[in-house]
């Protein structure tokens, strides 16, 4: 794990090099120091193992929520950062907004009427999508965003959904842990695919 507080660490070319080699940055909430992580084991969600409950399918089919892509990336990443202890510092936010402008960072927004009530963001390189964070202010909103992400990945031919670390929520969606050596092989295969998220 490498630490740095310099803005050079978060330049787009450095970030993309990190992702292509299995690393991702997180900032310490109090110091702002950036740490590069490459966990072993690594959490991923196999697309053929995604769990969409019957109740969630009904919510999606009802049309209660409207889903968009890349409509307001800054709002999504700021919303994801609003928690007591967050690794999404202002420097991280600025860096990923830049990645978004370059076409590598994407957001999915979930709306109830005219209010954004959930969403997620991540980085996409070739056939890999690296999920970063999500937020929700209404029940099921983040799950709706996740279901849309999976559908979009399948539609575009992406194969690797990286969730970095496992938690109870991602495990409920189908996340598993795999050894780093297995992850690196899946990442290599995904990066060889001539596809894009959007």
C-alpha cells in the first residue's frame, strides 16, 4: 500500500494506470493522505451471480423511479461523500470529476419525480467497471441504480464488476471474494475487450 498527499497521485493518467494494474485510491478522512489499495482477497460481483429480488423487480417494473446515466456526476459523487467518515475527500472528488470529463468515470442517477434520491459512480476501462460508491435517500434507490448498472454492462459487453471490498450490502447483491491472482487474470481478460461503458 502506497501513501501520498501530492496531487500528482490523482492525475488521470496515474489513476488509470492504477486501475489497469488492480490498484485504487482511497483518502484518509482526517489527514487527506491518499492510499493505494490492492486487497487480497478482492471483492467482485460475477454478472451471472447478480441477485435481483422479486420485490426489486416489481419496483423497477412499476416505473416509480426514473434512471439516467451521466446526467449529474458531480452531484452523485458529492452525495456519496456525505457521511461521518469518508474517504471521498475534495481532492478525490476533483480527480474523479476530471476522469468523468475524460469519459472514464460514470454515474447512474435514480430520480423520484424531479429529485435525485440515489445513485452510484465508478470507473470504466474497456471491459471492467470499478464500482466506487453509492448513495440512497429512498428505500431501494441504490438497488435500482445497481440493477441498471448490471443491465448496462451486459448490454455493452463488459465482463468484470469490481466492488473492491466486500460488505453486507454488496454481498446481498451477489459479491464474492477471490484471490488477487484470480482477480488479476479476470482484469487482464476484461482489459483486452474492445468495449466501452458509454
